[in-house]
């Protein structure tokens, strides 16, 4: 994704526990990124897991997006029933071009999920888009990377 004309601006965090207001936390990080000086050009939001809670924020700005393993269900380490429900609704009706990727073995994914954009379901993949065997995991990551690259290239051709 760092090939022209895309410039990458990245947020990363390590959280010992889930923030009290996870969507507000993520949207705050997204607002900071959006104010970061960058070269002029198209914007593509690429978010993984908790970062996908930026979907409402990105939709308001009209940004196309790639949503990797969104927590569509409130289970395990992600007990966010309101956020998960609202996120699933937002992604089902996302107003811009989007690609949503989920692993079929991910407890946070809803198999058969559909949205207004493209959906890629990876059989046997967990929340990290991995399998217990390293070789299928590498192939899955390559498949996801290729899908993201194809999606981003398609945006430039529009």
C-alpha cells in the first residue's frame, strides 16, 4: 500500500484493557491522523479489529475503506454489544466503496455478512486471519494483501 500515489499515515496502540468508550477512543485517533500533514491525494482508510470502529467517522468524511476483521459480535475480549451492533449496521450500509474482510473461524465475525461494498470471507481464518498451520496462514495473508491492493487500485481507476 505504500506504492504511489498512496501515502501512509498510521496509528497503533497497545491497550491493557478495552477503553471505556472504545468508539470515541478510535475516532479520536482517527481525527488526529486526519490532521497529520500528508501529501495531497486520495484517502483510503484501512483499519483492523478495534480500529474498524472508525467506520462512522470515515463514512461522515466520505472516505473509501478496508475493514479487516471488524468485531461484529460482542464476545470474548471484545464485550462491546452496542459498538458491535452499530458497527455491523454501519458496514452493511457504508456509503462509500469498501472492502470488508473476515475470518470464518473468528468468533467476532458473522459468517455470510453482506454490505454495500465487497466482502471477503477467509475460510478457516481466525481474528488474526491465521490458521493453526503456518503455511495456510501465509497464503491467507497474501490473499488479503492482494485483495486490498486490487481494491485500492480500483479506486484510482474510477
